[in-house]
């Protein structure tokens, strides 16, 4: 045995390569190395996992369960290595053995079990919970297919199924002995019992087995390991054993089995529209019922198993309304199985559940046809109906001033069940995800509910884990930061503020510049390898990476690019600091307009990148299949972060925080968390443009905006729209006509044309600013310094003390 940790690791790797893979380490493939290193991590993590569980069982602290239809975890090998203190050791050991560590880490298939912000937030929260030693766990669904893979074929998005489980997933443990049965359909029998109360039982239900797969969530440097439990749908055991190929109903059984497994078959690929598909509803109830049954069963094993005190030991956070059936499901179990009366069950439920809202877009608000709910979940529907009745009566008698608001507040109205209303009424906390978003909820979107329950409403501005999004993805910047301010920021990210003292320190700024340049070289190489496009690593990297949606206004960005192209064509000798516009975005498969925008970006890119007059000054790159691991490559290399949503529409944004933390400067509207970024860094360290939320909301309310007027008066815009109409960027003259019509004949609903002038001006100003490189670097460092506030550690501490009332575990 040796005491040098790198040699010790190499020895372990060598031995394990033999026992696990039957190979000498020098013959190992990257895949072999990936699995063997994962197994080394597991050997270290699993005992702590068991220990953490035992500590919770023994000390019985209050615990939180985060219920979410999405956990966008990405890859785990590097972050697990980092959190258990092996990252540098492993990386150096691999290098010494002659392997490329990044090649090895890249073997892991992203766990893409989320659409975007909401799912990634859930993953960051789990990392912070464990790293701060909080007793908190996630419950989700083990989708067989994650978010689709995006290929760009002839400039157009094509979706490929993401079958991420082809090879063994080393982080999960199947625990078939902890399965639960979920009931769908059937009938409810109501019987009067001896004491005159009603008893409910269900018959002829379809049964589904929920099997848990557990993933350890490793805390940073603290030996705490929490759990992410993902449920997989299978047919109940007896059924499987009963049917053989001899049975006449064998094929019927196979059909049935397939239908059941569909429940955890795939992640719905919409990030903001609500389509009302029955399978999605099944998924939601499947998650909720399995998780709540599990929480209650665990609770009943404790030393004080009376459910009267449930809410003193358990908090359940629901990630948007997607798991809002938690309200009637907890009621159902408390009443039908645990025999509580309505009032006590309601008290426990509404003291346990808390709800996070992530959107004010009306098309995204979840509603289910009541007949669908009634058919699929008859008992749950009865309970929702009763909640609604009591709620409406309560307003009538206790809040006469709100009587005329009952139709708009009701949980069931116009044949639909309004899930946000159910979530608000059934929980003790309703939070928005950035200050402005919470204010809009209180003053506009949920105004009447706020009047009813002012104390429930609170803000929790989002955050991101600085461990993954700085320490892991940008190790050179992290090391540089540690060199000048010491390592304390890793435990207390707000200490990044100490960087301010160095924001004008020339030698330091030069090193920051070097790191950024190295990161840009690495991204330029990736771009060359993936797309064949040669980008200038000295150019400004201007980045917009997020789901494609009208309100996020990728169209405004590409209009700016087209404007620059037109300018350069007209005035070829004009000076312009070279710029590379980088896009990454998936469109929902059924979102036609979003797909047209992707095509437009690609077609404009083809023209510009191949035009000798302009291609040395502007380039456009669309990177396909934007996901967590692609974000990890792009973010450290960004100079400019595009956060240009129509004000009031982006609840928070979290990409804005990741880019800021890596030294990019934001060009953005006063929307979501951009506002809080500006409040910290000040107007000279961010580029704000466009309408503010009040102005936008005023236009929506009172009208007064005419896209056609702007088209008439602004010749830059007229030229761009005419180019779209004439098919200048298309392969035929019909291409992009629908975009043209959309802008002019649907009156540009997201104010792209209205904000265009201000956006162009701001970009001109950005270009001027970039020319003073030292000053730019000062701004960049200022952004990094203030980014500590946006660590999800801060967010989680706020949830813990202001909503959940949980404390860190001491061991
Ligand atoms: C709903 C019904 C049916 C199918 C899909 C959905 C669905 C799925 C995902 C609806 C919405 C989502 C995701 C929403 C989302 O990611 N919202 C973002 O949440 C972030 C974290 O709070 C915020 O930062 C973003 O501003 C917000 O857009």
C-alpha cells in the first residue's frame, strides 16, 4: 500500500479493472474506465448512504420530499467524484495512465429526465440539500426515454428517441421489495359504517406496480448521502406469473402489460404547453401515489407513528402543479385507509404540502377535463369535488367581499379541474421563483387567492449549484479564484464577493482573460468537430442557450444578426469586432413556429458563414441537441449571455445565473432574476434594454401597440421582414412566410419589433464596451463576485428555514 493518493487510486483502478472487467488497465477502453471508476465511487458512497439513512432513522429529524415530474441530472460521474473528494485524484491518475479524462467522463449518457429549467432546478436543489446536510430527498419517474435527442437535418429539427438505458446505469439500485400498488379506474363503493360515518372501498381497479430505483445524492465533503427515488411502472407480480404462452388470453395480457409500462415510458417533451393527454395524467398520479404511500409507510415505522403529528416531521414540496394530486391523494389515504375524519385529514394535508409556481403563461396552466379525472381516478375526483365545495362555501360565508370571484377561484369550473387552484388551496405555502415573478403572482395572476391567503405567498429566488456550474465545469477559473481569495467560497459561495477587491488588479484580470480564452479555444474546437464551422476564438462569443419559445425571443437575436449582415453587405468596410453567435435550443416537437425559428437560424447561418464579405466578422453557430453536458461546454466560454425574454414572461431563468457565474455579461430585459442580477452588479455591469414588465402588461391590458406601424416606420425592420417574405433565407419563396404573417398579422405578440431598436442600440454599446478589454474584464469579475447569491445553497437555506422548517443533520 502506498500513501500517495494518486498512486493509491491508480492501484485501486488497476485491481478493479481486473476483477470487474477482466482486463489490464492499459487495455481498458474509455467505457471500461467509466464503469470501473463509477464502481469505485459507489464503494465509497454506499456505506455513507446507509449511514445517512440510519442517522435519519435514529434521530428522526423533520424531512422534506421534493416531488417532481422532472429531474434533469445530466451526468453524475464527475460531480460524484467532486463531492466525495476524488475528482482531482481521479483526473490525475487517468492522465498519468495516459488516458484523456474528459473522454472517460463523456462515456456517461446524460440522464435527460427533464425539459429545462424546472427539471434542472430540481437537480440543483438535491445537490444543495445533501451538501448542506439537510434531510431531503427527491421523488420522480424513471422514464425509459428521456427528453428526445435533437438532430438538425437540412437545417430542420428532427427528434430521435432518447433511450438512455441501453447500457447499465451504474448509479441506480432497483429495490423491488419496496414496491407499491397504484390503482386506476374502477368504481367506488360507499357504505355506512356502524357509527354512521361513510366508508369507501374501490372495486374492479386496474393495478400498476411502482418499483423504486434509488440514486444516491452525494453531499459535498460531508459524508451525507440522500436519495433520489425514481419509480418505474410494471405489471403486478401475480399477473406475470399467471400468464403463460398456453393461456388463451396471453396476447391480451401482453397488450395490457405494455400499456402499464407506458406509464413510465417517456417524458412529455413540452416545457410550457398543457395538452391534457390522459397518459400524462396517469404519470402524475403514478408519481404522487407511489411517493405518498412510501412516505407514510416510512413514517409509520418511526417511534411516534401517530399520523396526527405527520406535518411536524414531513414536508412535501410540489414542483409546479404537475404533482398537485398529492393533495387529494394524501387526503384519500388519511381518510380511507387511516380513518381520519375530513377536518383532521385536511389539517394535516394543508400543513404538509407546499407548492412552487414556475410560470404565469396562461397556456401553461394545467387543467384536466373533469370527465377524464373522474373516469381514471374516481375516488380522487370525489375528494377534489368535496375540496371545491367546501372551498367555495368558505368564501361565500367567510369572505362575502369575494363572492363574485367564486367562478374564477373555483377548483372545478367549466368542466375542468384547475390544478393551480387545487395546489394553492391545499398547501400552506405558495412560492414564486424570482422577486418580480412572485409580485406578478400576488398582484395579477393570483390576486384573489392572495387576498384570501396573503400569508401563504412567498418568494424563493432560484439558484444553481456552484459546485457543478463553477467548480466542475470551469476548473481553471475556480482555481484562479481560489488563488486570490482562498477556498472558503466553495463552502460559502457568497464569499466570491471578495473578488471585488481584485476587479482592477491587472495581472489577475489577464489570467481571467487567459482562462476565458482557453475555454473559448476548447469550444471552438468542439464547434469545428461537430459542425465543420471554423470560428475565431478571438471573436466575442455571444450565447443564447435555452428551450426555444416565442417568449424567449430567439427571433429577436437572429433579427439582430440579420441586421448586422445587411449593414455589412451595404457597408463592407465598416468596423465591427468579430462576433460568434452561438445558439442551442430544442423546440417542442409539435411547436411549429419554434421549429421555423430553428430553421431560420440555421439558414441565416449558412448564408453568413459562407459569405466572404462578412464571414470573418460574424458567424452563426447552432449547436444541436442542447442538454446539460453541452451547457457545461458552452457556459465557461461565453462572453455575452442573452436573456432577452419579453418582460414579465420568464419566471426566473437559471441559465442567466450559470453564465454570470462564469464571467459572461448579461444582455437582458428587466425580467425574472435578471432584475436581481442588475440590482447587485449595477447598471454599468449589465446591459439592460427594452420594455419593462409594467409596460408590457399595460400593452396587453389596454392595447396600443401596432407591429404594422413599426414595420412602416423602421426601415431596418421592414427590410428584414421583407427578406423573410421574399424567401431570401429560404430555399423557396414560401419558406418563412408564416413567420412574416405571424409578426404582422398577429401583431407580434411578444414585442420583438417593439424592442428591436433598443436591442440593436444596446448591442452597439456592448461592442464599444468590449473594445476596452480591461474594463470588460473588470465587469466580468464583478459579475462573478456577485454570483454567489445565486448559489442554490442560498435558495435551499431559504426554503429550509422559511417553508420546510428543517435543520441540517449533525453527525
Ligand atoms: C405540462 C403539462 C404537460 C406536459 C408538460 C408540461 C410541462 C413540463 C415542463 C410544463 C412546464 C414545464 C417546465 C417549465 C419550466 O421549466 N419553467 C421554468 O422554470 C425555471 C425554474 O424555476 C424558471 O427559471 C424558468 O423561468 C421557467 O420558465
